[in-house]
C-alpha cells in the first residue's frame, strides 16, 4: 500500500542498469526514472531543458544522461545541464524500500503539471 | 555450557543483562569494564553454545587459514575473571518490560535493571521452493561453517546464492576445500554495493581464473531435491547440480524479540545517540539497531557504538554520530577495498588509475576538495590512507595531482607538482614499463624531433601499449619543449588518451571481449565511459567478434535501441524495408492499415525510395511492427549506423535506355547487405544507365550499369558537403559487382572510425589505398567478402520481429501509470 506522500512505482530490477523507464502521469508529462551503473536511482521530468527531448531515451553514463536530441548532458541528481550548456529539469525525490522504488507524490504532480 | 559465579547476598549492584554473546554484546561489556569494572553485575545470554568469537573471521576458518581457537575473542577464563555469568545455548525468547525480566527458551527467568539487546542480524533466506531442504544453509555462524566443512569432505558441487562480500568468501572457502563452486548473482556486477562495474569485472575475471563459475544476472527459481538438496534451478531453466547450497543474499537486523516487547522498531531497533531504545531501561547495539535512519551490516560501526554506549552507562555520555564504513574482501590473493560513496554525481570528480599489466584499478572520488569515496582493486595498500582522509574530511587540493598514486608518492618530499616530480626523475628511471623505455630515451627522442605524443609513441614506443604512462610522457614533452608541443591526433573522447585507430588495433591485438575490459586494459579515466565512447566501443567489439559479442543495448543511441527514428516531439517514425525500392499491394495495404490504426499523422516518401510512417508512440512500436511483419516486411534500418537503402531505377526490364537489370541487382545487393552494422549510415544505389536516375554517384557505394558491364563508384554522399564518388573499377558481371560491394563494405566496417562516413574516410586514406585493397588484391578482396558474409550470417535477424514477440519489452512499456483523479476517488 502506497503511503500518501510516496508513489510505489515498481521494483528496482525493472529499470535496466545504465538505463531508464518512464512513469506516465495522467494529464501531464512523463517522469523518467534512471538507474546508474552504480545502482543509484534518480527521477526527473522526462524533458530536456533545451528542446524538450525525452531524457529517458538517452545514454546514461556516470551520474548523467545525454539527451537523445542534441546530446546535452543532464545531471541525474540536480537536473542541471552540465558543461557549457545552461538549463535545468525538475527532479523528483526517490527512495528505495525493500527493493521497491518510491517517488515523491507532490514533486511528481508539480513536475508533470 | 554455563559459568555462574555464586551470587553473594551482598551484591546489590545494578544488574546488566546482555542478550547476545556476539561481537557487539561482548565488546560493549569490555568497554564498560574498561571504564568502571565494578559498577554492574553482568549476565550474558548467547544463542550459540560457545564463547565469544570473531564472526568476521569465519571466512578464514572455512578457507582453512585459521582454526576456531584462533578466532575466539574471549575465552571462558575471561568471563570468570570478570565475574560475568554466561548462559550459552539457551537463547532469550521473551522480554517483560513491565516486570523487567527476560525468559529463556529453557524457561529460566532473570530480572534486570538495564537490558542490552545485541541480537545482531539474521541471514535473509529467499522464499523459493526448496529453501528448507537439508543441505541449504546460510553463512552466519560456526554451525554453518561446520556444515560446509562436512559437505566439502564429501566433495561434489556447491552453489552459493549471492555474489556479495559474504557469498564470495563462502565460495572461495568451499573452492579451496575442493568443491566445484558456482556463484549465482542476481545483479550484473559482483559486490555491486561496494564495487563499481570496472572493479566488479576484474573480480569476476580473477575468480573465474580460480575455477569458480560465476553467473551474474542469474535469478534463482527453486532449489530442487528429494529429501535433500540436489540442485538449483534458475528462472531461465538452467539446472545446476549441487549437494550444498549456501544462501548469502543479505542480512536483516534481528528485531523480533524487541518488536514483541513493544520497543520502537523501524528497519532496526531504534536507538538514540547513547544507544538507548524507546524504553530508557533498555539499550541496543550492533547490527540490530537503527541509528539516525541508518542500519549497519559491518563490524567497524560496532566499535564506535560500543564506546558511546559504555560512556552512557557510566553516566559520562558522549554520543554516537554514525559511521562511515569501508569493506575489504577476505579472499587471499585478491585485494579489493571500497569505502564511502562511489556513485559519483554533481560536483564529484573521478580520479582513475588503471594499470592493466598489474591488474590494478584505483578510483578515488573527490568532491569539494575532499575524498568522498574510493574503490581499489589489485593494490589496496593505500586503502587505509584514503579512508583516513575520507573520515577526517581533509582538504586534498594540495595532493590532488598525485593523490591516486598513493601516500608515498603524494606526501613524498612536497613534490606536489607532477611536472616537478617528473623533472626530479633520473635519466635512467623507467617511464614505460611495457616497452622498457627510460626517461633519458624519451627526452632524447623528443630532442630529435618527436614533438607530439603520437611521434613519441611512433619512435621510442613509450606509452604505445597500455597508455598508463601517457601523463608522464606528456609532462616530459612539456618540460622539454615548453609551448612547442604539438597536439596529437584527436583522442576518441575525454575518457581516454587513445585515438580511434589505437583502440581498434588494441581490441583486435589483445582479443578484448567486452566494454569494461577495453576500459580497464586501455586505462579509461572514467568509470563507465560517456555517450561518445560507449557506442563506438560497442560497434568495434561487434565488428571484431561477430556472433560472439553480446550487444550492449545501453551503449546504443536511442534510434538503434528503439529500432525507429526519434522525432523532436518524442514520437518515432517507422520505415519498413522495401527491397530495392519495390513494393506490392499487400505491403501498401499493411502500411495504410497501420497508418489508420495508430493514427499516424503523416506518411512520407523518403529520398531512399521508402515510406516513412510518422508519429508512432514508443508503446505502440511493437504492435506496429507485428502488423508490418505479418505482411512480410522487416525493419528498414532507417534509424541505424547500418545499411540503409539500395535505391534503384527501373532498368532494362522497362526503360528504353536501360542497359542492365538494375532493379534486380539492387534487390540482390540489399538482400546481401541488410542488417549490417557500420561505422555510420551506408547508402547504395544502382542505376541502369549513365543517365544515373538512381543518383548512384552520391552514394557510399554506387553502381552505374553500362552496355559492357558495371561501373563501381565509392565514397559519395549528399548532405552538407556534397561529395561525388570516386570510380573504383569496372567489372563485367553482376557477381563481380556484388563481390566488390561486399569487400568494400567490410573494409569500411573494419577500418573507418566510428561516425566516419565513407567520404571522409576515403579522403583520409586515399582512393588508391582502397583500390589496392579491393581491386588489385584479389585474395584480400575474397577474404574481406568472406568475413562480411560470416558477420551477416549473425546480423540478418529482424529486430522488429524479436520486439514484436515481446523481447526487451521494457524499452517500450512505461514502468507505471499514475492517475491522480482515480487515486483520489
């Protein structure tokens, strides 16, 4: 049963290592959930600050994802564009409980709106 | 076993009862005795029928390196000498907090003034069928070791479930004891909580080299056997025989006793900074507690906790503030160390040193001039030094450039400037270990005109093999030449000092088989590469090892991972293959049906004579492909660094000018070459006469038919810089045209750099070189053609059909759907 503040979206293992899955939010944009080579899980709005590319479709390396449209590198932990590029994607707090991935409900609604 | 000093009536001291005779419970008592030996009367209850021993040394006992006596911490005399009553082998089963008593399984009751719970943790047993069969054990106490030793005496096969610290130590011990050991690990990397991918790969190699079978990404379905364990079955159906199964998948704080007594319990028994639980008379310490949201499964935090606990018990509270932990694998001959946070992230800087010849990988993670994590493999001598810097949060900015070389280097003689360190080396100091080149030789080679890294590599061979001395050579160049150093060829990306050609050459020369292996052997400076080098390495390995290399999907650009072209709005476009640009009513009907069924907003005829269906959602792709497959169409690879299309004109069958069957030849060539991965996209065209309606002279490979045969053209493209083809040669038959085409494709596949189209490649190597390889050298051409056909035998597998049947569904389906309205309803 999901606690009101956190949305249970599935098992950690459902996200490929160095890959991503999405969570569809009715009436809003998708949330992209990432799993790094180190096994850390991050959630961001699935939208690059540049031209709104789907970050979930990018290549995950280190703690960043390269946007599939123009190769902007976005930090998975802060959502900030790295290097020379400027811009920021909203992030959603994540916690892991007994192998389940939970994302913050309020941040999800705010980011996806 | 019981040591119970006679209690005198005069003993009116407070009674401290300790539940747990393990490392935490006894250490707490030791700390207490060190502060005030007379303050409490102490009774310890232990579940195991033996004295206190060092649990973390069970691995060396299993491996035969130590005996039980070697790992005893406190023998019977210690209990007696300190007046401690030990009740061993009769565990406490209930706590009555109102009456302040504990009751044992045997029915004995003891009252307390202060109670200390140190129950440690329980092994986690995965709930699969067969988990209770005789022969299935955990690895937690001396009884488990005895069971393993007995099984090893009988010989046979053992399976260890869990490739973490404990599992690998168990596997090592059983292997040394003569059992044939298979380790089953759910995750893709061994010890993923402590090691990054690179170190995990090295560890796997080393363990396999010792005869263990390591299965990563393997999920246990059930343990099979009739009356006793006989094997383990994986979810993929594999059956591994085993007379012993060790479950080492993790531990859970042992909290049942505390929870039953009504104490506050989260993941562990919740304690404050003085290790006091929600009941002020009850304390808890060790792996069973949760402090500040943290639960620890390692030994080091115990020492800090026990100090704070004892300080509180003697009313001089100090307070526990949490621990930073490090781990070391106790497998002799394999040195692994890990500490802190190695997950990287913002503001974190990785310093990586790889020494392939010594099998060393070192990675230190620095943030805001402070070490936040370290992973060491092969050379862990500096582990404690890094750990110390980490715990003390020392500013390492002065050591930064030499940090990775270790303590003796970094703090030696204040030589914090790497250039100064290199300048201080004597002329006969060895710079390049692989090729035995001294500093004097490198400097003289630079003085003789080698003014770039590449020139040094080409003349004296320093840094030409593994590349680990590249930094030293660069410093020597800078020292000798100042600003006159010439930039070398572009490196592949910022992760490596090698260029594309060097990497490809070494992949083949050293027979490398995976991306982590390439990164290790060629000293990558990042842990898992970047979006530039990973797709390139994936292609180079795929090209070098057809049929053998397993494609890494996460190292593919999105289009090649999704087998469709991503558009700016996040939808995809889909192009089915139409051989040679030919189609028929069945295919056209299927395409029309797909357009209507999936509401595709646009269909477009492409420049390559195909139909492109736009606006398909990623979730719908498998269904679209299933419909197209049903009409006989396969992936058009319009999305890939691969053979795109073979464009044709109508040729001699219909056209009054046509000289040969250009459509027929185009179809044959497309059937031969479809599905092949290339350094970049590759387009072919066949024109039936020199009017060249198929625009063959701006294609990567173009054929222009003439009365007497076929003109073969190479290296053309449209695009920003239009380049017309060079004429390769003229041949007389269709078969020769196809053979030359296959050989040319393979030469390009093997020698061009990733993302280099044929036009810039040919301008770089010269068309004469290509002619020498394809036209003049008949045997070489045949060998290239044969290699291409071998590669094709593995790659002509329609990726759409696989996905339509459900393969890799996670690429298409969302993980979850969140509907706020329904949730509220």
